[in-house]
C-alpha cells in the first residue's frame, strides 16, 4: 500500500511539474459558464464593496468612497477522501469587511472553521480541516482592531473579540502579532503568533516561523516551524516542514512539502510525519480557483503505516474592485 501511495504522489508531481504554456485567454471556463455566473458574481461583489464603504463612511470619514478597501467574501466547497474517514464534504465561508477610515481601523469577520478549531498539528496536515466541527456551530462572528505598524519595521499587533455562533453563544478573545525580517539577501524570516481564549475550549497559543528565499524566478524554498498549545490537549506540539513552491505558469502553482510533527517538551517524540503536493489553478481571472492536494501520512498511533488522502477544493472570491469580466 505504501508503494502505491508513493507512486500516486510522484505521478501527480510529474504530471503537472512541467511548466505550463499560457494561452492568450486567462480563463478555463467556456463562454456559456461565464455568462451564467457573471451576473450573480457581479451582484454579490457590488454588495460587498457597497456595504463595506457605506459602513466605513458611517463610522469613519468621506474618504471611505475613494480609499482602497480590502473587503471580500470567499466561498469554498471541499471534497476530501482518506483511508480512515472515507469521503467528507465541507463548505467554507469567510467574510472580511474592512473599515480603514475609522479611528481604530476595525475589521468585521465572519469565518467558518477558524484556525482554533482545526485541531492538533497532526490533524491539520497540509492546512486542511480534519475535524467534525463543520456547520454553523464552528462559525465565528467578531471584530478586530488592526495594527498600524508595517510588520517589516516593527511588530504589527492586533486584537479581536466576538462569539462562536451556537447556543448558548461562545465568546472569544484573540491577540495576534506579526513580524517580517529582511535578512541577508535574499533570505527572509516571518513570524505569526496568536493567543486565543474561547469560553468552551479554553486557551490556546500558536506560533509559526517561516524562513525562506527564492531560488530563481520560478522556485521558492521555505523552512517552516510551528509550535502549538491547546488547553484541551494540554501538551506542547511542534512541527518542522520543508516546502518547495514552483510557479508553473501565470495561473498555476505547485507546492511539494514534507513535515514531521512531535509532542511534549519534557519527553519529545515523533507523532506523525507526512508529505504532500498541492496544485492550485486560477480557473478564471483571479476569481475562481481549483486546488488538488494528494497527501501521505505516517501516524505513530497506527505504527507509522501509510494513510493516503486527497482533497479537491473549488473556491470563489467576491471582491468589489474585481468584477467577473466576460
């Protein structure tokens, strides 16, 4: 079984690793599909930008009509299959409403399956959701106060609060800090850190350190270290991963990665390791995207026997400044 899974991953990598030849058009959709989707996409995108600018203007200033606004609505549909859980389908929603002209620079967020509900580092795998918390019960609604500092010059600090949509409501508080250091060219080091409290799950702390550099025009190498502690699990987790990102063309990218996950600071041991490839395609003009992610896990709980999984995800972005061009 291990050999078969490895052959599938290698075959996937070899199939799409060759650089793609870009066509004149920047869409893979047939004309009839574009005509069907365009009116709906334009209507929702206009609602996103009008809502964000009107609310920003009410709490902020008249500059809301001309200043850049990064509000968006992202919808995704994911289909996953793996050796253990068989098939699983999940719908994801994230709505970000920016209020850049308000004095405190606020951001309104509606998010399904936030990072605090993604489980342990081993369960997260290649940043996919591996839990049974799908649905309205894992959706959060809240406000964040954005930091004003450029993270390349100083720590950018943010604070947020809100509730998880359930009954009774589950309040939460978040604190986030980000920093980017430009080291000896061309190396960069980026740090992302978050401390959270949910009334139901308790406290959690996570930290990510990303050290990398471009190798050439089409390849980027990254070494990623994660630390995580959750009150429910009550043990320190850590992971070390190596990623090679490859630009296949103007609309396609490929990622090759291997990672190891460990637990406990007093008696550290390897808990899981995995490898995966992640192919992402811009199907239509930075609006509609396709992700294909085959991966292979070797969990300690199963005597490091190979577990194969594959994820197919379709994602659509609604942004006011970017309409669904025909």
